[in-house]
């Protein structure tokens, strides 16, 4: 019988999508002019993530944060705080584009751009990936 470390009986994986404004803009660029909606979306990267980081720190838990690279550019201190606390910052598109709706060359360019942005901000090349909209294309695995 396999034993878990320190007598644990189970394991859990904690992950968070830090979509911020990106999911609105990726879904429909007309959302860019809706200040109340965008303000609500900014709560996550401006406030919510820091509350989550406090809870995780108190419990000594590590997690993965899936961050669209545009959100990382708009909220670089948030991404640095996530990485600085020892959590994984993983790929999640640029503005939350669904890969299944992209041409392969566009998907590759977005992925490469996102890797560059997250690497520059965190000092670590991202290895994790969550497809925006939970959809992948026939090219996604080869691109990754």
C-alpha cells in the first residue's frame, strides 16, 4: 500500500484563473468601453489575488495561477507577487482567445508571445497551460 507523506490521506490541487479584463475583451472587443464591467473584472488582479495569496501563505499551500499574458502586462505587480510567493504562473492565452477559433499560425504566435511576457515578468519559463474557454485546437498540443 502506498503511503502519502506525513500520514496525509489525500492530495489537492489548487488553481486560479486570473482572467481580469482579458476574458471580456477576448469574448467581444466592444466590452472595452464598459467601465463598470471592466472595473468589476479588474477586482481579481487588483484585490482578489492578494487575498488568495494571504490565505495560501497562512496554510503554506502552493498553487498554479493561469494568467493571460495581457493581464500580466496590465498588472505586472500582481504576477510578480504570485511568482515571488513561490506559486506557478502558467499560460492562459493573451486576451483569453479560444485556440479552437484561431488559425494555427496565430495560435503559435500568441503562445510564443505569452511565454515571453510571463518569462520576462517572473524569471521562469511557464510550463503549465490551461486553454482559454477550455477549448483546444487540433494544433494546440504540437504548439505547446
